[in-house]
C-alpha cells in the first residue's frame, strides 16, 4: 500500500461525503450555518482523520485517528437523524448513506482492532 488513497475505507468515506453534500443541499437556507455546517464538518472529518492517521509514523497514533474518524461517523449519523426528525429530509433518502456508513464503521472497527493487537 503506497498511500492512504489505496485504503478502501478512505475511498468509501470520500464517496460518502459526496452523497452527504448532495443530500443536505436540500436543507432549508436558514440551516446553512447550523445543522448543515455540522453535518458537513463531521462527514469530512471521517476521511480526513483516516488520511491523517495514515500519515503518522506510530501505530497507536494511527489507531487513535481511526477512532476519531469513527466518532465523527457516529456524529454525522446522529446529525442526519436529527435532520429526519426535523423533516429536512426523509428517512428513505438516507438509506444509501446509512448502509455506506455502517460498512465504513465495520471497516474502521476491523482496522483499529488489527492495529491495536
């Protein structure tokens, strides 16, 4: 593996960000600096932390950044559920993102476990 770009979990997380941005473009304008901004930051944080952790020369640092990425993933999932509860989007609109985020979560768990064992 030459780069973090070769990691499938990173590739999937970048794809997820694209889907999230497309979905939240439908949010009300008054949410531009509220929930929309929070969702953008948390979704981008997943792939960013995977990449940053990969760049560390210490295995425990890498695992820590992957844990942060997982936390950002959970944060994004929570924020999207709040958006559903507020009727900004429909639950059915989240199906693909939910499936992808669950897959990313599992991949992060496996990678973290491998690094810490």
